[in-house]
C-alpha cells in the first residue's frame, strides 16, 4: 500500500495550530499543494495517535463531498474512520513507519468514505519536518482524488491492453502531429512521414498510398515506405488496374477496405490478381479507403512480404486513422494548390493590369508613331522648367527642328514613306540627345529638344550633331532638317522663347535648309511665321 518515494509535496517548517485562520503553515500548504491539504504533529513515540490532533483544510472535506462549511474534527481518528476497512490497517501502519523514519516522502493509495457513503480512491501524500535533534516533529501533505485514474488503470490492466493502447495513442498522436506540422509545399515528405509512422507501428514490410487515376483506370502508387532490408515494389507491374480486383472500387467508396491474411485469402482471388500480388511478393495485405467530401481519392495500405498475418482491431484502427490523416493532408494540399493557382492567376492579371496602365501612361506621354514625347508632355515639361528657372536661373535652351521638304516627300513617295522618315529621324534624335535632354514630336514634321543646363553655344553644338546624324541616315528617300536654337532669357516667357527659336528655324530655311541657326537674345517677332498650338506661359 505504500512505499518511500522522492518528496512530492512541499516541506514547510511553520508551527502547528488547530484553526485554519491562525495556521499559516496550513495556508501555505494550501497555496502550493491545492485545497485538500492536512498536517499533524508526530508524538514522541513516533507512531500514529488516533486521539492526536490533526488539521484538515476546507478543501479536504470538499474533495470528500461534504457541503460547504462542514469540516472534519481535528483528530487523527476522523481520518482513520473514513478509511476503507481493507485499507485502514496497511495505510496507518505505513504512515506510522514514515513518522519514525521521515525519509523521502510518503505516498499511499487508499479508499476513503465520502459524504454520500461511497468509497473513492485517493492518493495520500506527506512530507516530514524534523526538529533540531533530527526527530520527525510533524508531517503534512495533500489528498488527491484518483478514483477515475485507478478505475481506468484497472480496466486496462484487466484487458491486458495498456501497453498496446499507449503505443497506439503514441503513434496516432505522431500521425496527427506529422499532418499538422507538414508544410503545404512539401506533400511528398509529409505523406512519406505518415507512412513511416504507420509501417513502424504495424511492423509492416511496406506501407503505401495509391491514388485514383480515372484516365488510366488504375490505382497508381504515389508514395511508398519500406522497412529496412525490404525491396520496394518493382517498376512493373507497379500500378494496379481497376479490373484486377472486381468490386474493389465500390467497396472502397462504401468505406470498406480489403484484407488478405494469407494463402487462404489469396486462393479466393482471380489468377490475374494472384499473379500481381506474387510479383509484388505480397503474403499479407490490408488496405483502407482514403476519401474526402464523398470523393474516393485512393487507398492507404501495408503488406508483409515474408509472413502471413492475422490483422487485429488495433491494426485496422490505426490504418483507418492514417487514412483520415492522409485524407486531411491531401485535401489541405489540394486547397493549397488551388489557392496557389488562384494567386498566380491574380498575379498574372495584376501584371497585365500594370502593363496596361503603363501602356496607357506611355501613350498619354508619347507620340504613337515615333515613340518620342508628345506635344502635351513637352508643354508640361517646358512649364516645369520655367518654374525652376524663375526660382534659380540656369541655362535652358530649346532646339526646334523641321524636316526639309517633308510635304514633297508625302506627295511624291506617299504618307507611308513620310512616316518611315519621321520614325527614322525620331530614332536618330533618341540616340543622339544627352541623358538630361528631352526630345519630342512637336507636331507634323516638327520636333523639339529641351536642353536643361545648356547655354546657347552648347545647344548650337548639340543641334549641329543632331543635324549631321539626320543627314547621315540611309533612307530610301534622303531627308535633311533645319534647326532653330534659342536660350531662355531672364524675365522671358516660354512662348517668347519658342518664338525666337521659331524665327531662327525660319532663318535656317531661308538660308538654304539643312543647317543650324541660333536666335540672338530678344530678337523680336517680326517676320515669324504663324504657329498653331502656342504653349501658354508657365504660372
């Protein structure tokens, strides 16, 4: 009934008192050990004194089923009377022996009569307090209700299944943990881990998962675990045609598996099925369906290649549990794949939308034919440069370009030829302008280059380089261009700047075309040809 064990309850050294409110030692025991605590002084004789004092916490009476407020009298014999007759002598003797030795801790499992008159199993524990001479002066401990534990333990012991059940639950928990911890992008690893747990518990030679392949009308093995020294299934015939086991599909859909325990079961199969299993070296086999949402996904199973086998209920239960876990695993992976595909589809749509928006923005800023900036963007860029110039004056020049005899090209060669000339000249401008410059189509056969931080002389040099590049183009119909250059002056508007550049361009035309002319500062407007779409002054 009792045995010395390492201390299970805290050891306290406070003095004994009968009243709980004035017994700080008992209060401390309650705080650490729970509500059902007790203690008693140890007589000098070192034995249990039935008439001796004892302290019981309110929780002591409560676990025995007494109503609130009703307490046990503070005597040892009150505990003795509650002990089951079959347990009383052994428990008190063990307690007396502990009073004398005080070594380690005390623990006894015994039955106590509760308030309703029925006996329940409890664990009585105690620790000893020694005085200065080393004698046990008092003992105290806790009372724990273990009735359900004892009942379960005895029932399992009678069934001789405690060890098997613990092992089953251990592997069942490992299966559940393997599924819970599996990365959704690592299905193969998760399934193989489940099969390894299943095969090791069942002491099987192989554990496997077959999936339904309706296209091939066969069961296709997708994952297989083999015990050490066992050869995997041969490549052929690795898969299992539906017709090999007639009625198996229907049985699996109804939640029924298939068991082959030995030669007797094998003999009842068709010759083709026997040949298939013989090729796989199967002596015994058990399979269970894997279903989800009413859909048959496949089956999980295991086999033995070296012995016949009678499958126990535990074998079947764990296989069914493995099927449930694999079903959950496969459905999670299916949902994951669908989510991933939906995410990829959304990313594709978003990418297309970004590209479309970028194209819309590009078209809003660029000329559709030449790919250079359009008139609207150039207008806004000039306004921005004007605001910057007013804040802190800096050299700002513009280059106005007009293709020579462009109308003649259109009239004699056609508009397609004219478009090709525009495209070629635009490409030349794009190649030759500097990184900070902006080149755009100003309208018709006219182009404009905005050259920030560029004084008039540098702009003239840039314009000459552009002119030479255009003149050097190898086109079916050769083309040249005339250039007008102007630099923004203090207090000058953008409109005025463009008028001066336009006048310089007009002079280049008058002087023979295919040349660059620069506008002198504030050259006036006399003789300048009319222009459409004047750029408004920047505000």
